C-alpha cells in the first residue's frame, strides 16, 4: 500500500481537493491519500466543499490538520500544491509540485475549474502508478 501526502500551507483548499479526488479514484488496496498543511486553517474553504459536493464527494466533515513528522513518515510520495517557498518539504520523501491556483475566496465557477484541473492531475497520477480501481 502506498500513501500519498497532499500538502500545502493551510490544508483548506487544494490539498483537501486533491486528497478527496484521489480517494475517489484510487483502489484503496493499492494507495491512499492523506492531506495536511504547515499552518492549518480553522476550516476547509466553503467554496471547496461546494465544488466537491457537485460531483458527489462530501467533504463537509473534513478538518484541516497539521503536517507532522509522524504523518510524513506514513507517506511514500509528497505532492505539494504550488505554494512556492512556503510549500512543505520532507527530507528524503520524493516530491512533486503541482502549480495550482489557490481556491480561497474565488467564485464557485473558478473553483470548479481548479477542481477539474486537480482531478485531471490526480487521474494522471493514479493511471501512471497503476493505482486505479
């Protein structure tokens, strides 16, 4: 089983989207997703919850969490979400950085585009690593 850690600063938007979409696409016997942030927000952005609800993914109970050493040790791949120098780095853990616009404060129409961009990237990752259902 492979664990992919999707991380950003606040764990309230992009990394939550990515982890939820990954969990919907990946075979849970092959891979799982975690998400975390270095400075977690109090809540997941409502526009992110709404955009995922439109495609049948319920993120209403999700809570941002802090990226800890213990959490990072569970992962075999770190995917950061384009937060520049503020993005987390875990020494020794392979990392991909996806340049993705922050959905916070964006219109629902814009968040849908961000969601779909992340969905396409997650689909490629799952297909490339043969983690699909």
